[in-house]
C-alpha cells in the first residue's frame, strides 16, 4: 500500500514539476526583463519555491522510493529522447490552439529546461533515493519487537 501511495505522489510530483515549474520559469523570465520587483516575479518565484519544497520532501522523506522514481524516469526519459532525436522530444510539448494557454507557456519553458540540462539534473537527483536499500523496507515503529523476543520466533 505504501508503494501505491508513492506512485500516486510520484504522478503529482511529475505534474507539479512539469507544469508548475515550467509555468514559474516562464513567469520569472518574462518578469525579469522589467525594472524592479513585480507581482509577476514574486508569484513565479513563489511557485518555484513550492515546487522545490515538494521535490525536497519527496527526496528526503521515507514515503516510498516510487514517489521519486516516477518523476525521475519521466525527466530522464525525456532527456534521453532529446539526446537521440531532438525533433521528437520537442514534439511532446503541446502547441495546438485547443490546449490551454498555461500549458503552452509551461511547455515552452519546459523545452528551455530540457535544452539546458535542468531536467537531466533533476532526474538524477530524484533517482538517488531509489538506490538506497533501506528506503524499500518499511520503517520500524516504536511498538515493534526487536529480534531478542523469543515468543513467536520461528528460528
């Protein structure tokens, strides 16, 4: 059950990284061309901080390694496709008029992050918890008995 919840959290983290992070980057870049701070810049930086906090919680907590595995595979797969066939990787970004403008804006910023290698960096960062064996086993609770208990032992 813990890994199923981790799968659901991984899907949310993937969407937050791609849509939220992409939209926030586009807002910061658009607001950065002006002079002085603006509400648009503050909103973009706030969303970036929220996405970064979400990624940090997923990497550092013991929820399930699947929670970080799902977004890492999405980001690393898209990076590998970009390295092998850039045209195909760019075709994954929504550009039609039928798609909401926020998704188009986020997609264009996602392309910039893909081309600059940010997605490869995030993918490797999110993959690291998968390599730690203790993350796959359930955590011990305070009420659990240790190996020293003879009652109910089979060995």
